[in-house]
C-alpha cells in the first residue's frame, strides 16, 4: 500500500477552512458586548408564587395572587389543568424574549402599582395586572404589573377580530359546514351547518357573545387555524406587543398562550381605530341568524323580536333553528354611564379577564384586567371603579408605544431557548427580524465578519490555484 504524503497547500487549505467555520458564527453574532447586559433582576430567580387553593374549591378563583418579586415577568402562572399540554408531535414554545427596557417608560418596569400622586386604587380591585390608558393619546394613567405575563382568555378575540377586519370583507357571506365547526368548544354563539352568515354577523357573535364557534369559522375562511395564528402573532409583534403569544384563535388555553396588561391595551387601542370593531363592541343587542339558511332562520329585529321558540319545521319537514337576538355579555355597557365597549374572558388557567372602555367629557379611557377574581365584585364593576379613578386624574405615568421596538430599548434581558413547536412562533420570529432589532445591534459586525469571510475565501482559492 502506498501512502500519499499531504502537501503543505492541503494543510493550509484545512487551516483556512477551519478558520472559516470558526469565524462564521462570530461574524453573524457579533461580539458579546453588542447585546445589552441583562439587568441584575433578570439574573435572579423570582420567589415561588403563592400557593392558591385547589381548583376544585371556589376560593381558587377568588384569591388574589402574591406578586412579590414580579414572579410572572417571563411566563404566566403555572396551569391548573392539562389544557396547555402539547398535542402528540408538538412542543411548547419558548416564551417571547423579555425586552431589556420595558416599553412605555421606566415607571412601568415593576409589578407594584404605579400611579400619579393622589390616585387612589379602589380596594375592590383584585386583578393581578391592570392598566388604565387613554385611547386617543396613548397615555398610561395608572397600572399594576403592566408587563407581567398572564393568560388573556377571550380577550385575544380582540386580536383575531382585527386580523379578520384587515383580511375579509365585512359583507362577505359564509355558508357554514360541519367541517368549519370542527373543534369548536366552550362558549358558543349558536352557529350551525347550513347557516349563512356575513363576516359582520360572525364578528358580532365573536365579540358580543364570545363565540368560539365564530372564531374557528372565521379562522378557516382566512386559510386555516395555523395560518390565522401566524397572522395574529405577526400583527401583535408589529404593534409592539412583545409579550403576547396567541396559542389558540378563540382564547382557550394552549401551549405558550400569554399576554400582558400593556400588550392588551395596545391591541385594544389598535382595534378601536377600526369603525367596524368599535361599533360591534359598543352594541348592546343584535339579530343573529339561525340555520340552515332560508325561511324561519333569518336574523330578527332586536327591537321587535319574539321570544325564542326553539326549533321549528318547514313544510318539507326540514328542522330549522330560528334566528335569535344576541345580547352583548359586557355588562359595563348596561351599567356604566358613557361605556363604549370592551370584551370579557374566562378560563380556569386565565381566571377572569376583562377590557372596558368609556367616554367622559370628550376623553376616552380603556382599562384591562388580567388574572382577576369575581369577589368582592364582578370584573366589569372593578373595571368601572378603575375608570372612575382614571377620569379623576389628568396625569400619567407612561405611554403606549405602537410599532416595532427598535433602538436602545430593543435589547433583550434573555434570549428564548428551547423548542419552537407552537403555531405562530415562526411568523413572530420573522416579524421581529423585520423590525430591525437584531440588525441594529449586530449590523456593523455583520459587515466586518462578511469582509473577513471574503478574504479567507480568497486565500483558499489562491492555495488551490497553487496546487
């Protein structure tokens, strides 16, 4: 056997190739100093959250949480059931990165109550996180744990409605099939196979009655559940709602589902700029069609609708579910002077969530409550008390910042790691990259690294030519 001696040129090529492989990650990542160092608070483990009563006990839903140490800065409280266990073949997504500089101003960095001098927090308010903001100016009047991450429950339907209004024509008629309703569970507005509904009607069922069936039908008309989640998460990221991840289109708990009082304030404010959305959430009653479409299934006039009589039969024997009057389940509309809209929500993991908005003397305020209880009073009443306190002050503690977060405040306290198996994560990552937050930190080093790679590649080619 003849052994061939390796030529020096080959050794040089091997060395240069190794250098190329070794330097490539550095050129892409830049030096360690390109990423802002995490605040000291981000490096310490938060204290364990307070142990709540068992979920089989009513006290579970009525006990405020202990926020000592801001325990939910990265992820929501632990789930109480198996609703967030990934399906076979799927994995839970890593939480979105925590911005190094909290959006909205330094005053919103903590989890304690932040409010102007003289602002009195109503003692009946028990939500773990809440925020009062001005719908027109974006000023934050007061807040508690504004960037803490909690589950939004059906408040996420606000984000879905925004994407629907930006995608589908309101007067488009959709004929619903059994397949359209597959997976609809929980709160249902009463959509049935064979029924014909405009997008506007479906949005009314979605927002006024929190219909999960309306959510899945709309999502399937926008390309599918997964595609709709991608669009929702991309829209949230584009708004600057960087703590939001929609895991389901209807607000039911799912792997990685989270938002914050700040983010939901951003999302609701954006939604209210659409006249169709503002009109629907401000409507007390609306006619809703039955199914299948045709005689006896038309949407009734709310002003003169007869009492619901139940299914009827046509002359040919076809059973018909008649149309009915849809009442808005947001009690703020009926009980708070000047109320202009909002959204309700509840799941076992999220507990009670609520958005309410009102106008007084030309000023429009909105309040978001997350991880709330119904004791000592209902969420809509707690929201009303916070609105009263907000209208009583002209000062503010921060401001909602809409749009991609770039510049000095776009650094992250930690980089999310782990599997990215949940729907919508890919779209969220693409949108984050488009915002320029990575390029701002690493742009100059990418150029230097690229130039170095070109020089090394030229050396390899020269050595090959010598050979």
